[in-house]
């Protein structure tokens, strides 16, 4: 039983600190910060000229208005989006610039920075 707990915690640590998620957080932080310092809002139809893709191609980050859209670039279950939403919520829980993090009707994740 103890080995199973240690194994589970090890897997969580590896997944939680994956380079891809670190890069995702860095990119979303950039867009959240730019809404505070550089832009009042991005183009309403998507800031495709500002769109970012993580180096491994797993996440696409697109600013839209005063929101940041995060899409997983492979077919995944709803649970994987829920896990990612939970990770992003935890990342931004003490950031007053972010109102909420949620899964939108299109199935992607939105980081809401509206005033």
C-alpha cells in the first residue's frame, strides 16, 4: 500500500511539473500581464497574430478580447480538460487580474480577465 501511495505522488509530481505545463503557464502569464500593461483587449475574433503554441505542440494559447483561450491540440477526454482547468485555477487563484478559469461550451479553457 505504501509503495502505491509513493508511486501515485511521484506521478503527480512529474505530471504537475511537466515542462509543457511550465511553458503553458509562462505563456498564459504573458497574456494576462499584457492585458494589464500593454493591451486593453485583443481582437474579438481571436488574436491569431498573438497566438502561441507550446514547443511540444500540446497547447495552443489564444487571447480573445480580455480572455485567454487554452486548447489542448490532441484528442483528449473531458477529464483532461477538467484537470487542466484545475491546474490553471490553482495557478491563478491569488491573481486579482483573473476573475475565473472555466471550460467553455466549445470545450476549451478560458481564463477570464474582464474588468
